[in-house]
C-alpha cells in the first residue's frame, strides 16, 4: 500500500463509527483469508502463513466483541461460526490446505455481507 493510501486508511479507522470499524474488520479478515488461500493454491505456503494468522486474529477479536447478554442466541450462533472459521484457518496453515481456507471464507463471507448491509442501514438512519 502506498503512503497516501496508508494515511487515508488510518484516518478512516480513527474517525469511523463502531459499526464501520466492524465492517472494516470483516473486510480485512476476508481479504486475508483470500490472500492466504491464493498463496496456498499457488503452492507458496510461506506466503500464506501471515495472512491466515492475521485473519484468525481478527476473527478471535470479532468473537470477543459478542454481546451475549444483549442477544444470547445470535451470539451462540456467531461464536460457533467463528470457532469453525478459526479451526479451518488453523487447518489450512498446518496442512497447507487451500480448501480449508476457502471453507473459512465461505462461512465468514455471508456474515460479513450481512453486517455490512446492517451497518449501511444504520448509517442511512434506518433500523
């Protein structure tokens, strides 16, 4: 990333709403899952390690943000998906298995898309 783009991204993170920050986390997680999977598909496992680890770290943080008292059933469902994603990312890294990374991507992408849509509705003043 060039310096100007890096400064813009930093400014966006510093001024973003909590909902926008969550969207940025989901986007970063998916970007890293995809980068790791692509590296594994190319046969460059060394290049896959960092993005897969970053994606896993982000998903762990997403798990930590769950507000169980507010929505216990939803949080239980999301927690199970986050655990699955982390498991598949770990398997991808250990076994150098792009399919496991793609399974993580398929599980995480719909949640990211739904959260992005919900955040957009909130930003537009809707509920």
